[in-house]
C-alpha cells in the first residue's frame, strides 16, 4: 500500500512514507516546534520517495491519545492534505504505535504503554503481541492516575515490557506497578513508521474516515471539537 503516516501527539514530530519499495521517515523530538517542522518533513519524505499525494491510498494519522495541541496540529494538516488530494484518513492509536515498535525490536509478548497526560495522569494502554507484530489491546485505552493497574495480573509479567514517557515522568506509577512487567523499554514516543502496518491493516478492514469527520482521541473531558483543516 502507498501510505503517508503522521504523528505529533508527543514531543516527537514524526512522518513516514511507504511507497512501493520505499520507506522514508523523518523523526525529530522538538517540543513546541511541530507547527514549524511538520510540513517540511512531509514534503521531504514525498520528495525522497518520488511520490505525489494523489498517488497515495490514504493518510494514516496518529490519533492519540496525547498532547491536545499536538493532536490537533497533525489532524488539521492531515485534513488539509486529504481534502486536497481526495484521500481518506486512517486514524490509528499513537499508544499502539509505541507497542508496535516494542514488538518489532524485542521479543516481548506484551507491552504496557503510558504517556504523560499531565495533571498527575497518564494515557494508558496494554497490548499482546498479535499476528505480524500487530498490537492486540488487552483493555480499552484510558486515563489513569498514579495508581495500581487493576486490569493486569502480576502472574503474567514474564515477557511483558513497560514503554512510553509516562513511566519516566511519574516514578510513583512505576513503583506501584513494577510487579506487572519484567523491564522498561527506552522507547518513549511514537514513530510514524510503526503507524504504517497498523494503518495498512485498518485500511484493509475499511476503518477509514472522511477528512472532515476526524476527531482526535482526547480521552480527557471528552473534548471532541473537530479541528479546522489546514493546508501545508
């Protein structure tokens, strides 16, 4: 499939293109710079892959949960691109993208992903290794305080890894739940290249939305305004 993937749900700004045999990626951890660098990164991967937006099958969007502002930036840019090229958007979990990277790079059989949600909370997801390293959710992604995770059993900790910046941000969360995992990964933020296989599967399953209907997965306070589309 020919896909462009975008994620700005964290301090990382990440873009990847799968086009034919080409896999092109740009990934930078630059807080508060997403608006400035996202469009040049998209242009760069399209140029490297010798691709036009009109050649693509869809745009894969890292749809959070994560930074409110970051998610809106990616959603707005994706909307503008998709409108202009007549493409659908494939929303994919940014937490699942972190899990997909862990599965691709380790032999872990399960991952608990925690990302900083501020206010003493994290965005939490847990996944089993599925076919082709596709993360299989153990429970629905949620907001979680610095509390024990009651949805997981310490008896199943063997082969389970913790990933994401939330563990580093909140040591108390780690201390309360360290019996649930074997080790902590250094993988902190989603990379767009790991959105690509998730997006390809979702596209095959028809899990697409029209650009005007995209709503980022805010989780907190059910903030559900549709971001205004923006063109790069």
